[in-house]
């Protein structure tokens, strides 16, 4: 809903239909991105001493991303909304780090490196998703 409103306000010339389409595409691609990051987290876990299990990797990625998605709703508030969304994103990264050891069984001494590797992958995936979403907006 926040994405729809933000798109409608920023790209008002597209109208309600354009904002709705871009919001739906962004949401669907966000879920696809979540799945892709979870699959990559699953594949990376054994390289860092963890276990490769799809349901646990999906739980870790989905749970960690929740704060970012919830706090992302604040972007409809001018100026301060982006700060709140940034805080949510940082908290998501921290939550992911905390979950690596108990959820995917990555040893504590490898948790920071594993978290960093998954974050780099998530950034690349989200850049690609942003580019695809932009195709529908622009």
C-alpha cells in the first residue's frame, strides 16, 4: 500500500492504473527476490559450516526481511520516512546475523562472513529487481 501511494505521488502522471501495476510488479518481484536470496543462503550455508536446508534458509531470510518490509511502509511520510525505512533495513541485517547460528547452524566464528556474503547477494538481487520494476514504471 505504501509503495502504491508513493508511486502515485511521485509518478502521478501515470495515473492510478500505472501506480497499481508498478506496485503489484514490485511486490511480486520482492517475493521472488526473497526466494532467490533464500536459495542462495541455502547454497552458501555448507561453505561456512552450516546446514543446507531450504525451509530453514527461507525462515531465516523471510524473518529477517520482515522488519525491512514493515518499516518500509514509512516511506509515505516525507523526509523522515526514509530514515525509518533505513533503520528497519539495518535491523533486518542484524536480525539475519543473529539467526545464522541457531537457524542454519553456521558456527559463530563464521556468522559475520556468512552474513556479509548473503548481504552482497541480496544487494545484487535487489538491484536487478529494481531495474525490472523500473522497466514497468518508466
